C-alpha cells in the first residue's frame, strides 16, 4: 500500500514544476505516519485474533501484547523493542527515498535555470566549448544541492523527528492508542459472538 502511494506521489510531483516534487514527498512522509498508526491497529487486532482462535483449542497466547506494550512504556530504546520499531518504521523507507528524489527534482526545475541552459544547447549543433564549463557546473550543482536538501530533510525526519519526537510520539500517542485497543480486545469479542452464534 505505501509503495503504491509513494509511486503515485512521486509521479504526481515529477509531473508538475516548482515546489510540487518536494511538497508531494513531504505529503508522502505524513501519509506514511497515518499508515503506521493503521498498521499498529492491524497488528494488535491480528495478534489478538490468532491468540483468541488458539485459545479455543486450549493453547496459550502466542504473543501477550500487554507485556510487550508495558516493555515499550518502561524503556523505549531497550533492544528487545527494536523489532517492533523496525516493523513499523520500515513503512517510511520508500517515503524517505522519495524526499531525496523530490528535492532533486525541485532543484532541476528551478524557474529560469532550465530555459537558461536550454538556450545554450541548440538541437542542431554542439554546445559551444566556452559554454560547457559553467553549464556542467550548474547542472552538477543542481543535483548536488537537491541531494543535499533531500538528505538534510531525511536527517531532520530520522534523527530529529524519530530520535527526539518518536519516543514521545510512541509513548503518548501510539502507545496509548495501542494500549486502549489491546484492552478493548475487539478480536476476542468477535470470536465470542461467532462461537456464541453456533
């Protein structure tokens, strides 16, 4: 799902000019955040459903979620919790790559530069030798600045956003949401309805 959204926003941004590629890349990262919350809910409901079905046969719960959520609440950066972060945050990888592409496209589409370079590159003849130096420097600088802006945005999101805000976000937002969803145990209620109706 996220890869399809990333591809759509990447194409949408590259089809337009100006700030569109960078704005679409940022929108992709924001949409990925919503998807992480939905993925959290899906994982909790899925684990509870499988545990509930296994409990019908007398089996013990495979993954008691209360203990997992309590462990995250006690110490966010404990190594035993890393698999959860990796599972949820891998959703961001295509979006973060889209940031770099979006900022490169932004730099390549700066108003005035493309026509300036285009005028020096006639279709029917080679570029004049005295024009090649500054043109190649300008085109290389466009890509280098775009990559630097994309990597800078990536750094801000990963290290500042994830490093500073992610523990807070997980503790006070996603973790609270996950605890409420786990306590409600909708999967067990659904299983009770199905078994009771038989």
